[in-house]
């Protein structure tokens, strides 16, 4: 049987058309992944920044004013582009028992190339929680701190003045976290405290306070901080 003239060429063109249609579907799929998914991730990052800013703005008002905390969180969310009238969702929860503000923002993100695959849109959301209060537990802290600006990085000696016996200026004695005695204080400065300090807002914290070290501790403090200075490397910008 003889093929008619041009039949082979028409058959090849038909096969190429089928292959192009199949390849186009894959191409659109990869394009949707690159463009649409990138837009979703960008939108997610923007919403997360908005939720973080709103939660922090609200937590500043706690525990004194839960109402102001809610209002501040809403104001910052709206200032950062959240528009509930246009379909955005904004949920703000102020927990007065935990002194926290929880913010959830949600927005519908439409697809561009994903529509070829039957995808119209998806919901993008972000959550953030900010809490104000004392830490649950601290260990490894210093009995007191020295401002970085007070440290002489040029190699000259650093002078530490200590006067805890001024009755008109409050109690400036170092914290006695690990126990009594100048040697205990010196080790606490050198290596950080071994015991923890709890927060009053936690149910299992019976006493969040610690006494201060009395007596002449100048030598212990000097030795402790000289050790810290000699064994601390400060990053240079």
C-alpha cells in the first residue's frame, strides 16, 4: 500500500501538536510554581511582619490597659495594610491572665498562571504572640552589669566604683543569688549564677526576690570583673 503524497508530513505535524500540548501543560505548571508560589511567600512575609508589629504594639499597654492593647494592635495592623472591608481577616486576642496579645491576619491571594491548572486563589495567614512580663527563669546571669561604654577597649585599666552604703540613693548592692560570701559573689561574676531567679507571674514561683550581698566586696568584684574582661572577646564592627 502506497502512502499518499504529504500524508507523512501531516502525521508528523499532528504528533508535534500533541507533544506541544503536553509540554505546554508542564510548562504552565512550572511557571505557576515559580510565579504564584513566589507571590504567596512574599505575601506571607508581609503578613508576618504586620502580625508581629501589631502584637508588639498591643503588648506594650499590658498589664495596665487591655483595652488599649487591643486598640493599638488593631491600629498597627490597619496601618500596615490590613483592610477588613476589602476581605482581610484580623483576629486579636488579649489574654489578661498571661499578659499577652495574639494576632492572626489572613488574606486571600489570587493565582495568575495557576488558573490554567484550575487554581483560583488560596488563603495566606500569619500568627504572632507578644507577651510582657518577667522571664520564667534566669540562670547564668551576672549579679549586676556594667555598661559596655564603661569598658576601656584601648587597653587602659577600667575603674569600678562601688558604694552600697548610701542610704539616700537606694540599694545598689550586688544580688546574692548563689549564696552569701564574697567568694561566692566573685564566682557568680566570673561564671554567671548557678541558681535561677523565677518570675512572680508564674504559678510555681513562691518568691521572685533575692537579697543583696552586704559587707566589703570590693576585692571580690574587682577580681570577678577582671576575669570577665580578660576572657571576653568583644566583636569589632
